[in-house]
């Protein structure tokens, strides 16, 4: 989708978030490193953010920027070793997920925080029916008997738009199309009425028509259920269409966070601006050549002491190689971690 259409989509959405509402999820200085034979890899570096009830937070960045690892770290879904997850706190429903027991984490997964994985074919167990896989968390977390769990599973399949739900409970994953399998994954994630739903690029493997159907389904479910959603994607069009706020990750760090209209209208970080320039435009007499971001995201071997984007940045300065910029508030709800001021085109004196 052209950039002009993204901006129009972002501006057309009526997104008003409640003020002075306690966050349902509060992440403080979350870090994740992986121990490998060639040394440590610092995949997530002191990430902090809040999620309000009913809010949809879009998380965007290139592959390798730390999007999925950040969210999987919250729920203890990474194998340890090699993963080592640290931080000040991850508060959910009065519980610090970084300092709770394995049993407490299992109770939170599904019942409190639902997770939709990227590939439904590998996430669903091929030897169990979809009905069994929906019923399992209902029986474990909500204590329903088999008959009640089956009724609830049928309701969930109907909720996500799968026709003939009662019969299809007895079908296996391979008997569903890609879009229908993703709907089943959404049904499983919603089964225990979670307060937070994390969706890890759930439309990446689907064709454009099915993607649109899934996005419309998410909009409808969000209105009906009022849950908070974290939507991980590399697709700027998805962010423009459904998110309230956008969080841009690079090198395992938050480089910019803003209301989605603000981010598209006034991107402040060179990486965000570069991402937007890679999208084609419709307006103008002649479309310019599509730009690319030269180079690759870095593999960070030590705790960052400099800007991770400096090697690919067109406005990098000596200070960028000497210090790691902290996030600064540049407008209401708009934070950026950069020594360069996009408004003045000059270095910040902070």
C-alpha cells in the first residue's frame, strides 16, 4: 500500500484513549540476551512501555529488531538456557512476571495473556482435533467439564467466523485453510477471556484478501471484548489501520513511540523516517525510485553503549558512536531516542 494511503488511513481512524487509566501491562527495563558459542547476543535492551485497557499497541521494525523476542520474554516462552531474561519488573494484574514461579506463569498464559503465533500450521498440533486444542485451556484454566468446554469451543469458533462450527470441532488442522487455521489460533487465544492479547505477525503467511478478513475480525473482537492488544508486524499499513500507538524497535531498543497519527505525520527518528521512505507514494507527477535502507540490523554482542542505528544512519554524528541515546519526550505521548532533532535538522544539546 502506498505511503499516502497509510497516512490517510491513520488520520481517518477515531482513536481516543482514556486518560488516567491504570495500565493493564507495565514493562520496566526488560532485557534479554542469548548465550551462544560465539558470545552473548543482546536481543532486547532495557525496553520499557505501558499498555492501557482496550488499547492496541502496534510494534514495528525489521526482522531481527527484537519484536517477537520482547513479547515472548514477557511470558517466559524462551528456552533458558540459552535465553537470560532480566529487568526491573513486568507487572500484570498485580503480579511481577519476571519474579514469579513457573506455575504462576502457566496460569497467566492463556488465562490472563493470550498469544497468537505467526505460523498456525506449526503452532497447532497436527494429531489433535481443533476442538480438543480449544477445549484444553478451558478445562485447565477455567475448570469446565468436557461438555461445557465443547459448548464454549463451538461458541468461540462461531465468534471468529468459522461456519458449521459444531461439526468442525472434530476436524484436524490440515483440514482447514491457512486463514481458517489462523482463526482457530485466535479462538484458542481468546478462549479464557484474556485481558491482553499478543499477536505475533499473525497475517504474514496469508494472502492479502485473508489478511484483510483477519484484521477486520480483530477490530470486531476488540470492540466486543474490550481487551488490550499488542500487534507485532513489519507492515506499516496494518499499524496505520488498526493501532492506537506505534512502538518502533531497532537493535532490541525502542527508538520511537507515538500515537499512530503522530508517527506517520511527524516521524522523528531517522530509522522511522527511513522505514517510511521505503514505502511507495502515489501522489506526484512521477514516482521516485523506491528507497532502501542500506546494510543489515546489527548483532549486538554487548550491552549497548552507542546508537545501534549509527552505521546505517544518514545523519549520524560522532556522539552517536560514544553514547546510547535515551528516550526523550518531544510531544504529547511522543518519545524518541536520538541525538538528532528532526524538527530543526540539528544536533540536540541534551
